[in-house]
C-alpha cells in the first residue's frame, strides 16, 4: 500500500488498519510494515520480509504449537517457557549450547518471531534471506524453522572458527568472509564491535545462571 507524503505516518497507519480490517478475517489490525521512500512518500504493507521495512503495527506474536495469542507482552520467564522446547531441540540437533541460542535471540529480536530489521533480517534469530536459504527451506517467521536454521548456522560457524565463540558471533553479525578478511579477528565494523560484547555478556550471564 502507498500513501502520499502529505499524510502523517500516524494517519497512514489508521487508514492501513481500517483497510486491512475490511479484508482480513481477524478484525484486529494485522502487523503492518512501513518506510519512507526517497521521494518522501509513506509506503505501508502487510507483507512480511521486504527489506527496509520497519514494524509499525505489531501483531501479537504467535505461540508455539498453537498456543493462544495474548495482548500482554510476555515476561522473560514467559518467553523462555514459550520457546524452551524448540531451543532445546535446536541445541540437541546441532550441538549448540542453549545459552548461546538464547543470548543470540535475546539480542537479535528480543523474542519477537515477527521481527524484520532495516536490512531485511528475519524472525527470532534475525537471519538474512540468503543465509536462511543456505541453512533451511522453511518459513523464517515460523519460530521452530527460524531457530533450527539459526542453530545450524551457528554450528557451521563454530566448526569454521574452531569453537571460538567470539569469532562465531562476529561472523553471525558480519558474515564469515568479513571475519576471514579481518585475519580471523573481529572486523572493525562499528555494529559488529558493539554486537559481539553484548551477546557475549548475555551468554555468560545465562551460563552463570544455569
């Protein structure tokens, strides 16, 4: 959907909700993604996965295994309970510590299975579409498919960098080729330099609590 730049973003959202409410089976407003293009026009869509789009109106995250949706934002313990089984499954399947999976999910998406980054990374573990295709044929907005693909990618990186968690996280953020080009060190990319210590700190916190 497109709206002229004379609309405010808030007005465009209201129109979008009304329009979607008329055509969707759920009368509540579905998740809407938005951006402002180079001409200053507001662009809105309910199609997930388009690069450059930010979540403007968030749908309630779907539960795992058909769990009932809730308008209340899950607490940390709720989030862990909601995804604990699939994190354990991914951990066993690909020999990746559950604490590492949880740390990545915490930092990447805050347990939002519908998250889409400015660069187009998708789902709980924020996998780029190209990376997702390398490690899965599944739907990256399906929590189980996303976490299994993310765990498989982490296992690949751990093997490539000989179980060096710091380099693995750097590669998860910047790509394995960036780490290799940097001489098997954390690349000097500002985002990666911030990302790696954040995930490491959360990982160590989770290990200490386990």
